[in-house]
C-alpha cells in the first residue's frame, strides 16, 4: 500500500495574523509545483480563518494545534471540533508533548478527542514519544505501547488508517538533537506493529511521521526511512524557505 507523505509544520505559539499572512504568501509559490506530498501548517487558533482563506485552492492544508472533545459547553478557553470544521480546518494536532507536559493533557482526554476529530472529518495527528529518561531506562517501547493503546482505544479498526501518528521523542523536540535514522526507524516500525496488533491492514495505511529537530539538512535521510511517512516540523517550519525545503525533500 502506498502512503502519501505528509509534511506538517507546527507553528506552536508563533505568528500573529499579519505575520501568518506574510508567511503563506511566501510559502505558496515555493510548494506550488510539488507533487505526491501532502502539506499542512498547524497554526494558532487566531490564524486559522486567515490561513484557510489564503491557502484555499493550494496544496497547503490548515490544521489546528488542539481541540476539546465536547461540541460545546462551559469550557472556558477551549475550542471544539464543529468550530474548527466550520472554518474548513482539515486536521488537528492532538497530544503534543508540550500540551501533555505543560497543560495536563492526558491519555484519557486523547482517547476522547481522537474519535471526535475523525467524526468531524478532520485528520488527527496524534503525537507520542518518550522522554530522555525513559529512553535511557529502556522504557521507550513500554511508553509507546501504552500511548498507542490508550489514545486510540476508541478508534474502530476501520478508521485507524485515518489517524496520522507522529513519533516525537521528547528529548529531540526543540533541542537540535535529532533521533538517529536507526532510532527513528525502529520506533516507527514498532508503532506500526502496535497498530497492526489492532488491524493489520490499517497498519499498512497508517501514516507515521517523525518529529524532533527536523531541518532541511537532515530531512532527506529521515524521510527516506522505510516506515517514515513524513515529518512534524516545529522550529524549521517557521520560515517559509526552510519549510519548503523539507517539503521538497519529501517529494517522491
Ligand atoms: C514539534 O514541535 O512538534 C517539533 C518537532 O519541534 P522541533 O522541530 O522544533 O523539534
């Protein structure tokens, strides 16, 4: 089964609407000739409407960075799936390690959020990964097994391939330290096997990204790995030029 690579830029809490506009005007011509790779930018809520409008008709899709599982309710500061999908937001990052570590995002909440995103027609990018301590303690497999089991518990087998999983070793996020190709391939093949334990056909269709200090100069090597189906890019997605170079590296 062929899996179309996805390069997703996670802007985190960067870019006002004006800065986002300048960025998208610089990005669109740089990726307009690209074929065979899906491109997404995951932007702050305040940039969503402008980015959806500016990217309409292009190959760039606009994703959010978080979402509540309830459609509406007394949840001050939260944003729901219907609010995102009405804006034509195509996907959402769920369970980023910064949200888990800094904002108390739990596997229990993710188990609710992932199916809600799917039901709303959005692509969830579920982030999983181990801390440095867990890797040093040989706990990587246990952590990944637990996160995949718990976070995807309520996704039926026939929808598993619609979830994008991002393997993001926490020690490689924003640190400039990148997983070696062997580490990335091993962890991502392991995640694919875990999905395969649920549904072997879905596992062949599930896109699994690598995330953690992906830059233009290391992207090609990581993206060439057998089980790596793209990248979730933080820092290097903030400049249109470097993000476009990573998109080019993913082009088959
Ligand atoms: C991320 O935020 O998901 C990420 C991978 O960041 P960076 O590329 O900056 O390490």
